[in-house]
């Protein structure tokens, strides 16, 4: 039984070899006949094809020049220039051949060969362009000096690998499909393999995609002052897996990118002002006319310090004082400037209130005692009775 199977397999191989030989001989014969009958058209088409190819090669030479127009090397001109520079010579030749093949009355066998090679060239050239544009878009997005040498530099190797594998895998599937290969099983296998790899490295990929989200969404940059949870500090670096934050208390805090983006982040570097609140208690003995002038006095003092009043007015009747609420906005995001303004304003308020005879209230309490018979014992000496 095994001998018969081996013989059948050998016969099948010989039949396939004979078939390939017959097809090659048919293609050669058709090509010779075509050359004899259409030699003039072939020469014209060849000349046009060479001219088209030279034009395309000349246009490709503009790629490096276009890339050099970007001073940072990450602008859109650099991205497009590098993509043009990556144009393959095989693609240019096959494009030229495809454009002129119809004019030369190409035989069906040769035309089918040119068409197939053109599809292969277009598919892989498209993959090369896609890779360059995707990677260039990432670099363009991170062209600011705040991102130099951090997230992009840390993740670029892995990003380049993932993008290259993805685009060329798609290109390979397209080519095999054009060859008549059943790619359903291959696609399913790639899908299962991708799922397995994703599950095995889901933590790494989660932090990687979080780093990319930080790059593209830009909730913060290196050097920004941020607050999240109970932590506040300055962004020192954004890496592939984690972000390092120098807390205002001095220690370096490290948090994974995924966990950081899951929190509410306050980017205080982007604030246009700092608000400081005061509660000023005035004594109940202050005359009503003077109380009515307190908001205007406070506003005048705030504006003299170059700040802006957000709110100024009576707040509530306190236990020992009439409380006024004052909210002051200091331009910029520098807390040192805001604190200095707050201190100067405090001194100015104390001086002005002293000049206006406005008393700053403080908690006071009077204690009364009683004799055994319930008679109040006054806390001060009573005047002698006549």
C-alpha cells in the first residue's frame, strides 16, 4: 500500500513539473511571436516606459530635499519626504510596465504576469508608505521639545516593530489571496496568535498604549505641574511603562501610565490664574456706614497689588464677628508670586483697617458667676451705693 502511494505522489510531482514546463514554453512562444509581430509598438512602449520610470526616479529624488525642509526632522514635510524616499525601484518599474503594456498589445500570458507583479509591487509599496506615515505621524506629534528623549524614544523600537509586523502581515495576506491561496486559516491563526500574545503581555501593552495616549492627547508634558489623588508634583519623564513625578516635598514618585490616566489629573501649569480665599471677621461694634465701605476698601487694596477680585462681600454673622469673604485671582500659575501677593495684601488690609478704625474680630467670651441664692456676681467691681 505504501509503495502505491509513493508511486502516485511521484507521478503527481512529475505531472506538475510537466505542466509548469508547458506553461513556461507557452509563455516563451507567445512572447517571441509578440516580439516578431509588434516590434515597433514594443519599442515605442519601451521608450515611453523608460521615460515614465526616469520621471518617477527624478520625483523620488525630491524626497530627501523635502525632508530637509523641516528643521526638527519631525515636521510633515520630513514625514512626506521620507515616505517618498522609500519608494521602491521595483514598484516604479512595474508601474511603468503596467501603464504601457496595453499600448504594446501584450499577449494574455505576459499581461497576466505583469498584472500580478504590479499587484505585488503595489501591495508591498503601500505597506512601506503606511509604515513610514504612521511612524512619521507619531514623531510629528511628539516634535515639541517637551517630549524629546522620553516616551517616543523609549517606545519607538517596539512601536516600529508592531507597525511593521501589522502592515506587512496585511500585505502578505493580500498577495496570497491574489495567488488564489485560501487565507482564511492563515488569518484565523494570526488572530489566535495575536490574542495569545496580547493576553501574555497585556500589562506591557496597556502601559504602552497609555504612553501613546499621553503623546497624542497631551494631558501633560515634561515640566508640567500636576496633581492627582493626594499627590502633587512636576513631571520629570514619561516612559514606556511609567511616568516619574517629582513631588513638591522632594521625593520621586513613579506611577504606571495606565493607572495615572485612570485618575483625575489636574494640570496646574495650564492655569491662567491662582485663586486665594480670605475670610475677614469684623467686630460687631463697627458702625454700619463703615461696614458698607468694607467691600470697596478690599477691592481697592487688591487692585493696588495687581490682582483681580473674584468675589468680595458679606458672608455670614459669625459667633464673634461679621464675616466678609474675599477671593483674589493672581495672574499666572506661579504659586510663589501668588503667595507673595497674598502676604502683601494681608499687611495692606491690616494697615488700612487700622487707619479706618475697623476692628478685626477675635473670639471673645464673658463669664458670669452666681451666688448660692442665684444672685449674679458681676465680673467687675460695682459702684458704691450712696
